[in-house]
C-alpha cells in the first residue's frame, strides 16, 4: 500500500473499495483498477516494492512500515530526491549494507509548497546483485518524462 504523509500525519492508503490489490506485473492478464488520489500542497506520496520494507537486519527483523514512515517524516521538509536518498541510506544502514534479498524500488512524489500543483518526483531502484553503495537513482527528468501519463492521474486540490 502506498504511504502518504500529509501535514504531521502519515498513513497507508487503502484502496479497499476498488477490488483486489495485486502487485503490478505479478500475473499476466490481470485486470487492474484505476483510482484517483487528490494530493494537497506539501503532501509526500511514497510508492515502494516489498523489498523496501522487508529488508532485514542481522536479527532478521524487517525494516517495516514504521521505519519507512519515520525516515520520510524526519526529512519531510527536504526535496523528493533528498528524501529518497535518506530512505535508501536508512535501509542500507539498517540492513548492514548486506546483499539485498529482494529488489528495492522507491518512488517519492512531493507536491511543491511554492507552486501549488507542481509535483517533484524522485525514484530509486536496486537489485539484489547491486553493490552496497545504495540505491541507484534514475534522473528525475527522465523519470518524469517516462511517467507523465501516470502522474496525470494524480491531481492537487485547489
């Protein structure tokens, strides 16, 4: 489930009224439902794969939603790219920079506070074979161009 930080609150977005929730690309011939989420100035939307929250420390304890939420909250006044970098650093610090057991994909969407309605986006991805230097980031301009149609589904409240 996506994580949304709005003001001082953070919560998981529940799409329960829109049917079954399946991971993207997990099954061929799957019908997916569209749903809109109005974003407000200052909102931070965090989209992630299970590798983000299921990364384990030396005691096999998962990074989890709470740590993800706390990592985002602690730097929420920064840019989307800085939030992404911080979350990746926290994950790698928590797991001891051990080889990843699963892929890790993280997308941060932040509604710009200066120009209402502008979205700042940062993404990162790492594969289990990736080196321990952290998440490899994708250039934000390339990411925005590739996901323009997906972003158009999100709108800011006026």
